[in-house]
C-alpha cells in the first residue's frame, strides 16, 4: 500500500512543480486540468507526509532509547510505542483514502419524497421529511430548488421533487434513499393508538449533458395550468410542463415557476437525473444481485429508518444506530447519522477489498 501512496505523493509533487512553469501558467486549459488532478491527490499526499514524519519521529525515539538507561529509556520507549499507534491510525486513514470514489459524490442531486402507506398521516410525515432535508441543505449551504410540490389541504406533502445544487450534495444525501417509517399517535386519533405510516425518498445524482443524450423525438412535452390548494396559488396560464420519455416511460412534471421556460429547464434536469439512474440501475443489476451493501441497496422499496415519536428515537436499520435527538434531526441535524452510514460503507468496502 505504501508504495502506491508514495507514487501518488511523487505525482502530486511533480504536479506542484509543473503548475509553476511559465508555459503552463500561460495555458489556462492545461493549468486548470493539472490543478484539478493535483487537488484530487492533495489529501492523500498530505496524509502521507504525516506518515513519513511520524515514522522519522518513531525511529529517532527508539534509536535514542538504545543509548539511554533507567527512566529516560522508558520515556523514549513509551514515546516510540505511542507514535507506533499513531502510525497504525495513519495507515488505516491512507487505506480509506485509496478506496475508489464514486464519481457522482461531488455532484448535486435530485431529491424525491413521496407519501406512502398511511393516508393523511403519511403525507404529514412526508412534509416533515421535506422540512428536515431543507433544513439540512440550509446548514450545508446547498441550493434548494423546488421542481414540483404537491401538498394536501392539511399541510401534508403527497410528492415533492427538488433539485439540490452544491459540491458534495449527492455524496452526503445518497444514503437517504429508501422507505422511512414513522410511529406515533396522530392528532386525529381519539383512542391514543400508535399508527405506522411511511414515506419514500429517492436521491439521484445530477446528470451531465454528455452522460445522458436525450433525443427530442423521444420526449413529448405537454403544457398545462399549475394546480394548487386554490385561490391565488392557482396559475391561470399554461406554464406547467409535463415531459414523457417514450423509451423508458418516465414522466416528469414541473409547475413551481411562473415561467414556462424555467419549468421546462427544471423538468429536463430531473429527466436527465432519472435517466442516468435508470441506466445505472440496469447496468449494475447483475452485480447488485450478487452483493448487498452494508448500508443497503439504496432501493426505494427498502425500509431504512424508523422515527419513533413516543420514545423520541430514530433508528437506522442498516447499521443498527439509534439516536434520541429527534427534534434536532428533524430540524436538519443529519450529520451524525450520515457520518455513521458513510463510515460503515467505507469499512464494508475495505473488508471486501474494493
């Protein structure tokens, strides 16, 4: 492993030197390309420098201990053993950094939330998930752009589709795909019985134009009037857009904007994301049948998390993690849960030698 890391470090050093050459500085395109490559190697290079420095410190401490006696010898040996533990930690961190990264992790994403089983209660739960993810995006400074929001008279959400822009948005939110279950006593329940309802979440990486080619002949574009809860929310002109992709049967609706052009642009972004997900799922179906990730398949039919309101407990079933800060999580405090899922995913990949 260290030989591979050393090669990466040498490449990082060479790139650093090349970026200061007059010829490279004069070529913006080449300078940008090399800068991007260097940035991708920087974390491993810095960690390797820490490893080499710790190795030197350990060798120096143990070497000096050979010429000492008594208490000083013990202190130097203890220092050497302490640095040895640090080297083991750094070695583990380097192994994790060498794992191949999902090329989509740095992208934005499309978030889709839909009420599941449970009627009005399911829609109310879906609206809470909607606010939770919006709060999380605000904390992370991600841009939240509504594509379609279908609300109920009681303030619930039947369906919400949102484009989320920001570096790393998909990498953080991708673990949220699946069925979310809530257990609580609805306000309309006179007997105080606990009801169980569900909502589904799908997180799709934002697709680049070059990855998904859409033939205009394969897409039907329909215009219609935006719908809403009534009154001023209803648009009197046909600005809403519905796209139907004939080869896959995928349908995308966007009616959030008052501009027909903006709605069309948003709808095509969602269509590209869904097509990318469709083709990736099809391509990886054979592999997925043979191997199941520790943090789940990401399938929206898989129950991943339960929100138990009477016990103020949220449990992620994929890794057996339970937290009791329900209010904080629903306000967007998802980092503890997401960090644990990402860590479990890395450990699983290390164990499988990916």
